[in-house]
């Protein structure tokens, strides 16, 4: 998928909604927002876990709410102000969750994906992001005041590769009730 800039609108198809909902029901949900819940998966050959775990980060769920319109199965918000246009559309509604994540020096998120798009604000420090679908494992670096849009549709990894603490405020768009994080195995395109 080509991702040179932000999309002009975010939509969820019924297929992706029900697929994400089924995955969320299978994987479970976070108890209090501070711990990711992942299935216990075993590599048949050597009884090794196939999912990667985060290390050195602390997450705090700041809030989560469902946005829907009982009178209309298509939830849509559109705003035009001068030359600026914004549109958000979801079928049916969606959950909006906000989480504060503190990454200690050298910490990382573990490989994972999401059931919907995730807007990441780096509020302090520097973060480096890697995508599983990038065969060259090219880093995307964001510093305080910059954002990173994670489409959530394939595994990725966030790392603090500096000697200073980094803080992110993360906004998730997800199907109602879905797990916000889906742990994934190491894809093999990066050495970590």
C-alpha cells in the first residue's frame, strides 16, 4: 500500500470490521490498558514463543469511548474550514482510545499490528518506527512535536534508540470492543 501522506478519509469496510472483531474476540482484550494480551502461541518445532514482547515501556490508558449514531449505521463527521477538509466515516461506529506510552532508552514495542489506524504523537524524545512490509528495514524517525500514522494493517515495531526517555500519546481508532494491539511474530526483514 502506498503511504506517502495522510489519507483524506478513514473508512472501515464490513469485511475488515468483522475480521478485526473476530480477531479481537479470539485474542482477548486488555484488562486495564497497561498490559497487552496476546495468544500463547508455540512454534511446533522447538516450543519457542512466536510473538515478540515489548520491553522497557510503560503504557497508561487515558480513556476509551464508543462513538456511534443509533439512528444511522454509518457514523460520519465532515468538516470544511476554508481550504482545510476533514472527513471521518465508520460503519458502524468505532472506539476511540488514547494511551500514554513512556519508552525508556533502548526499549521497544515488540512487533504488533492494530485493528484500525493509530495516530502517534511523539511528545518528547525521539522514536524510530519499522514496518514489516519494508524489505530494507528502513527506519522512520520522529522527534518531539512530530506525528506518525500507523495504518495498523501489518506488523510494525517502535523503538527508542536514544539515551533519553521518549513519551508518545497514541490515539487508536478501532471497532467497538476490539483489542487495541495484536501481537505478531518477528517478520524477519529486520535483524531485531
